[in-house]
C-alpha cells in the first residue's frame, strides 16, 4: 500500500513538474510566485489530487528520516504550500508511528451496534427480576440503552418495574413495631428517661430503688 501510494504521488508530481516548466517559461519576469513556491498548476493539483493519505505517506517519510514534528511540518509546507499541513496533525500521526501503527487510512467510526440475544435476556430477567439494566448489559456485553430497548420489545419492562417498586417499598416500609405513634427505640428511650427521673426522686427521699 505504501509503495503504491508513493508511485501515485510520483506520477502526479511528475505531471505537475512538466506543467510547471511550461508555466515558468511563460511567466512574466519579476512576477511573485505562489505561496510555498508553488505554481498555479501545482496549487490546483494539490487541491484536487493531493489526498490525505498522500500527505500521511509524506509524514511517514519524514518520520523515517527522524525529522522532528516542526521540521516535518516546515518541509511539507515548503513543498506543498502553507495550507498543506500543521504541527498538530503531524504530531498526532507521529504518535501513531511511534507505537508501530502505520495504517494511513481513516478509521471507520461508524461502529456496528452490538446485538442483543433476546432469548438470553428473557432467561436473565426470569431468573432474577431484580437485576439492574447495568448488570444485564455487562453480562450480555451491550449498552444499557440496548438492554432497555430489548426489554421493551420482549414485554419485560412492566414486570421488571413492578419488581423494582416492590423492592423499593420493602426498603422504605414503616417500622413493624410501633407504640403509641413512636418507634420501639423511641419508646425505650422514653422509658429509661422516666425510670431515671423516678430514681432521682426516690434518692432525694432517702429510699433505694432497684430497677
């Protein structure tokens, strides 16, 4: 792939060079050349045929020559124009080259959505209706959104929600033991307080009380 890209660049640059010779021979003496020492034809070739992969081949070439990011950027700009490269892009590709990644094509960012096995999901819900969407997603290796969508598709959302509501009610249920509007712990504290008060009164009267 690298060799083919280099050959293509060589052919395109040769065509640009021939056209450039003609441009220079007919150029008005003293006329200032285009930015980056490019003729108008070279600039047109750059805009129309200089693909990203071509520039990346050049970046890889600069990397192999052990040129720094700054040096590589300047070399590319000198040959292909000021707008052909910037240090940020060169630095990003240098980082890839340093770890051995020389794939010059763009990564396909449109990742295929993970598939969810409805059969396994149904078995999982029936085995443990209190399981969370996060837990199910982790087990089936899909996102929580995917789990929620498939739960709705197989008609398990209401059952799962009902189990959650039942669990929530059990957590926030009122205390079982209530005495006159107070919890058993409050009742115990009140009893202790009354006993202590009664004991202090008896002590003041000179009598001993066993509690």
